[in-house]
């Protein structure tokens, strides 16, 4: 199949589905200027990945984590949705997409207008003291970081503040992950967009969908280890491919 045939096939699958969902990863936001993790210029080339245990018990690891956030948070908070986010929001509005299950913490799907977003890796907007549970907005944390505070501590009890993102080694948020699993096992079509499918349990969701009888469409710039499971594999930028899918819908109307 050439590119245009893949776009047409995808539109046909979406039209024929009664329960379509999308699973997105960092690749859906690179066109908004947010780097992904595992591409040659990805974050894990520049920063050390800190695990949950390290963050909780190791002051040095926390300092490295907050150094990274100090650099990344302003651009993350200023980022705007791109064509890929808008296209998924539009599909939901047209009644063609039930959920966006996302590994991203940037909130760009919601900013683009998606209402049914399941954030399985948490979000970047909030943080909590792990001792007293005091809630912090990310803007307050940015103020701490501006003051060059290396180890961000709770102003209430001095406890460790943890952003509401899911670290490696941390359990998944129960409600969100249950919902994501249910949607994956009930859907008849899953669009998998901008994820390397290397991180579990998120990467198990397309497998769950596939083994429950759903068709898979992959839109990713590079190959993934699960390409052979998909009916259609589009190696293209998410913004272009999803934009072209929407155009094809309009052409057919
Ligand atoms: N369009 C389509 N695909 C893209 C684009 C784009 N514009 N830009 C990058 N990609 C692809 C890359 O080729 C890569 O395969 O998106 C994928 C991103 O993969 P990762 O960097 O591994 O990101 P992701 O799969 O979301 O990572 C999963 O790992 O470190 C953790 O918690 C973090 O949620 C994240 C998880």
C-alpha cells in the first residue's frame, strides 16, 4: 500500500468501527516542540532517568530530577497543541473516537479539545507532598525552582514533594489504568500514535486490544516492535498523517 492508500484504508476502518480509541506517546507532541524520550535527540540522551525509589530515598537523585524539570517545565507549560492533537480532538467531536489513552503528561490533548483523555502516566500540572499530602500547582514548584532550591520540600511539613507523574518503578494510577485496560479490551479499533512501545504496562495495551479482536493502526515515524500486529502502519509524522486522515474524511463527505 502506498501512503494515500494507507490513509484511505485508515478512514475506512474508522468509519466501520463502533468503538475506536487512540493510544498516544511522546511522538504526538514533538511537533509542539517537546522532545520525546528515545529518539536520537530524546530526553534520555541528555538526562539520567530517575526511578521512583531513587527519587524517594536519594537526595542527589531528586536534585538531578529537579534540575531537569527546571530546564524543561517552562517550555512544557508554554507548548501548544499541534495538528495531531487537534485531529484526535476532532475525531472525538465527530463521535468517531471514544478515548485518547495517553502516556504524555503535557496536557496538550485536553488543550486541543479532547474531553475523554486517560492519562496513564500522570500529569505535569500538579504535585503532592508524599508525607502530609499537601497539594501544589506546578506554578508554585516553578517558583521554588527559580529560587535555586535544589531539593524541593513541602512548605507545610518539610516532606518530599513528588510531581503527579508516574516514575519508572512506581505503580500505575489504578483508576486510569483500569479504564485504559477496559477501553483497550472493548475497542474494535486502536490508533497507536507516536510511541516506541518499549515501556510496559502501557505497551501491553495494543497487545490487549489486538488479542481482544481489535484492529490496530500505527502512526509512528520509526518502526516499533509491534508493527506486524497492525493492519496499517504509517511511518510518517503524526501531524501530517492525522491531518491527512481528517482531510480524507472531509473529501468523502
Ligand atoms: N510523529 C510520529 N512519530 C514520532 C514523531 C512525530 N512527529 N516524533 C517522534 N516520533 C516517534 C519516535 O520515532 C518514537 O518511536 O515517537 C516515538 C516516541 O517514543 P519514546 O520516545 O520512547 O516515547 P514514549 O513511547 O511515549 O515513551 C513511553 O517512556 O520514559 C518514559 O514515561 C515516559 O511516557 C514515557 C514512556
